[in-house]
């Protein structure tokens, strides 16, 4: 009888874990969809307001030229600089508020939308706490 009870309890725990995984996957899909949507908005207008997890953010991006070291030589690169301000904190703190910044080297074989989507995706994951582990080369 106790073995039957244990099997039933294990099945309940398994069901609960599967529900949590489904929720996480839904969050993953929502993040990807939101990143794509925001990247398209930024291409049309370099300053946009978006709602993430019930908070309103103002996003602005610009392309800057920079250099990076490859061995002993310096190579010219282009970088996306994304500046993000939490509107509520801007109102509360005024000039004392320091916005969040993210940047990424532009990958030339990808479209600008894909490059923007990557930076926006990283920001949304940071805000929602849904960081995606990656393998570094």
C-alpha cells in the first residue's frame, strides 16, 4: 500500500514539474516574440516605449564605431548600443537615475533586425530573470 502511495505521489510531482516546464517554455516563446517585435519597432524608430513584466521601459539604440584587438592589430567594428530606462524610476529619481546599457558587436552576416533582436532578447531576459545559458567559444 505504501508503494502505491509513493507511485501516486511521484506521478503528482512529475505532473507538477511538467506544468512548470510548460510555463517556462511559454515564457521562452513570449520572450522571443517580444524581442522580434521590439527589434522591428526599433528599426522604424530608434526610440520606443515597451511594457515588460508590468513595467514601462524606454529603449533607444544607436550604432557606434569602435575598435577591438585581434592579436597585435586593431580591427574596426560596429557596435549596437542599447540604452534602456525604466520610466517609473526616471520619474522617481530624475537626474540621479542611471539607465541600463547593453551593447553587442554587429555580426555582419546577420540583418540589422537580427542583431537588434539579440541585444533586446538579452535585455528582456535580464529583466525577467530568464537568462539563457550559452556556450562560449
